[in-house]
C-alpha cells in the first residue's frame, strides 16, 4: 500500500450537495460539536506562503534547541539551570528520570502545530502544540470540499494523511500503528479513529485504541482485531497529555516496553517540550546566545517576528537593581509582577494561562482575559497564578486584537447561507520525517468578533485554509 485512497468525485458540486455531505460527516461522529459549516476554504489575509513554509523548519529548530537547552541545564554549574528549574516544576521525579533516559536523547515531537492569530501587522504565534487535535477533522473537511469542486485547499486534500504516514514510516518503514487516546482526550477519539482508518486503507495497518484496550505479553504490545486475530504494535502515536499518566490504564506497561525498545512512541515522553513557558524562554536575555547559536538566521528572525512577548508569572521578589525585561503597559514600566494587580481595566489587555502539565492547560481552559473581568476577579486570578507557581506555572501574554476575516458558512440547522466578519485562528500542521519538514494543511477556526478566545465553540466555523494567491 503506497498511496492514499482516491477521492470520490461522483457527488454533485452544488451547494446543497456539499451541505448534505458535510451534514453526513457530522452524523458519522467526526465532529463532536455542532460547528458551523464552511462553504469554501477560508483565505488568510496577511499570511504568505513563504512564512508558512519557513515556519515548519523554524519550529523544528526551536524544539531541537529547547531540548538541548534542557539537557545542558542538567550539567553541574550550568548557567541554564534556571530554565530547567522552571520547566521541571510540578513534574514527578519518576517521569523526569524516564524522559531523561539516553535512549530518548534525540527524540523530539514529529507533529508540530502553531496557533497563529491574524492581526493587522501580520500573523502572531501565541502557542505551539506538539499533541494537537484537529488532524482528522481537517482531513475530512478537505476531502469533502475538494470532492465538491474546491481545488484551493492549502496542503492539498491528502496533505494531512500523506504527512502523517511519512512521519510514521520514518520511525519504522513497516509499521503497525496504534493511536492511543486517553479518556481525558475522548472528544478527539472519533477524528483519530477516522485518521487511523484512512491510514489502514492507504498505507499500513493502523488502529485507534483507548488505553485499556491495549494487550501485552512478554514480547510487547498488541491489539485484538474484531475477528480475534492479534495485531502486534510497533509504533504508538500518543494522543494524551503527560499530566494524565497516573489516570491512564496500563501506562506503566506501555512505558516499560517503550524504554526496552519493543515499541516506539511519538510524541516523546518529554514534559519540558510541552510547556508554553518555552515561548517565554525564547525572550529571555540570558538565553539569547543559545538561540542564536542553535537556530539558522532565517528561523531566528522569523520566530523573533512571530512570537509575542511572553512572561513566566514568577512571584519571586525582584531586586531593586533589576526588573522584568520588556514588561511595559503603555508608558508604564512594571518592575515586579505584583504591579499587575493595580492595573486599570483599560490597561489589562493581557492574558493569563497555565503553561502546561495541567488539565487546565489545553482546550482553552484556564485562560483569563484581563480586560474582560472585574478588578477583584483579576487580582484573584493573579494570586491563583502566583500560588500555583511551585507546581503549575502560568504565563502572561498581551491580548491581541485580530483583524476581521470574511467567512462563508451554512447554518448547521437551517442550511441558510451566512457571511460574517470573524476572528480567525490558523493552525498549520507540520510533519517531520527523516529530518525534513512538510506542511500537511491549515485548519482555520473562526469565531464571532465579540468572542475574546478563539476555539472550537458551538457557533464557530471550522474550515481548511485557502491557498494564497501570492
């Protein structure tokens, strides 16, 4: 099996037929929420193809450099030890010892997804996700739209599938893949099951499992097919967060076989690569030389342009002779994070969010918009972040005003065509195979202009991005 299955182009290309096809997609369960349905791919104003194609390589270099930074910080007397002290907070020592094993020394995430917000000055990279959802949804949306006559989907109709398959084959040229989805991530099970089914049809054996469905014997892990046959697993795609490990059945057994080399796992079990604090460390003056030595000039300049100011909310007292680099609110320079408590509502165009290793750190949970809450609530949330610092650090970023983007959709119930100006988040999916990076597609999430947080809410639109004209 060397290629993806062909696209079915037998359906009519009328708007009604496309709406019916997308409603069928919802009935199949790949959508877990009643999102609005896009009538066509969404154009991304201000986003050029050079930026998108260069960003994948830049993110790969960043993850490699962050991994090296962490490992160097383990050396006695390392000037980078402060970075490890941040990144290790709240992690069990047993997990850290496992992650630091020499066997995994060069392992990095192989699916890279940034969150890009579209502003008047161009795209801004607010987060990096190495365990991203949305791949199955984007694959099916792209297939449906292209089968109905659309040819402008960025990454192509099979970009996600081809990229994912190449990534897995680079780990093992003849793989038996299991995509393991935890209960915490169960909303994503239908789309990951769809992805595994497409991989099986076009590339190699693949199943989507819940952890308790894993079987094992002395030689490794396997799944059992409906007809009772054993399917020996050689590669696991981990679709669960590391904070959730204690709640996942058979996880000790899985990690035992991973460490023994009986099965490969991606993303790697490295919690320091799954923290939003990485964006704050990017801006640390003490680490600037490390980034300059580790990244190409092109990647360095691109990330400098895209990554917004980000700070770790560290409540430690700042000496009178020091300050917090770059923390200014208008003309006001803040010398200590405690100064945030006295900001007025107009000055609080800021976002607080958990960095990682927490059930609040994904799915837009735990986010506080400074100008959207009362003074009392703002101060309460700041104190909560400060109190959580020893075990679950939070980060601070500016709230970004996004540009309105026209989006065409159907009402999911009535089928009436709609056109709205919306706030947009664009999420490209990059796949790493043999050290090379490919872009498989871009999932657009669009929300109404009055929504402060862009995520997959009930009245949002999900759509592939349209290939740019430039």
